[in-house]
């Protein structure tokens, strides 16, 4: 007898980790980590101030700033990103993708599109929309609670 699962952190977490594992497998041949993929995605639309990029990744993944600075350095070392002022420590610096970074991000985007089609393609639009609204609300509430309580 099958029962409908209860919406909770375990169910959400299992979906996240299974999906993340698919993405990590897809980008492994590119030599990218999950955090690097997220940074590439943020940089897709153009140069971003370093501190804004750091904030975006730390607030999304709940990782420390040092981790994100290391990821930026890795992307620069791999020739996927540049720091516009030539400094790797300047908070005002803008980080942007190189041509190679854009091409790599395009491959990542294609992999994400394929994964999403396989996972979500046959889910009715109204159900997918409801799930997106619920998960967005859960994320907002969790972020609000994190902001309201000391670490």
C-alpha cells in the first residue's frame, strides 16, 4: 500500500541531493564543482561585483565567504573567469566570465536543461507551479528564521 509522503525537510532534502548528484555527475567531465557551477550561473549575465557574488553564493548555499573567495580563485585559475581590475582581493572588483567561461557555462546550462526535462517534463504545469510556490515559501521562511537567530 502506497502512502503520500509528508512534505518535510527529509523529502525536500532527498529531492535536492538526488538532483544535485545528477548535476555533479553531468559537470564532472568539465572539472567543475557544484559551487563553481552556481558561480558561473550568477556570472552568466555579465560582470558582478565580487562582494555581490560572494553574498549571492553564501546566502544561497549557506557557506562561508572564504569558500566563495576560493571558488572565485579556482574559476580564475581555470581560465573561466577574470577579475576586471586584476586584483584577487579587491572588494570593489568585478568578476566576469571569459570566453571559455561562457562556453563552459553554456555546456552546464544544456546539462541542466536535460536534467530538468527528464525530472520535471511530465509533471502537470499546475502541480509544478504549486510545488514551486510551496518550496519558495519554505525557503523564505527558513531564511527569515536564519536571519532572526544568531549563528
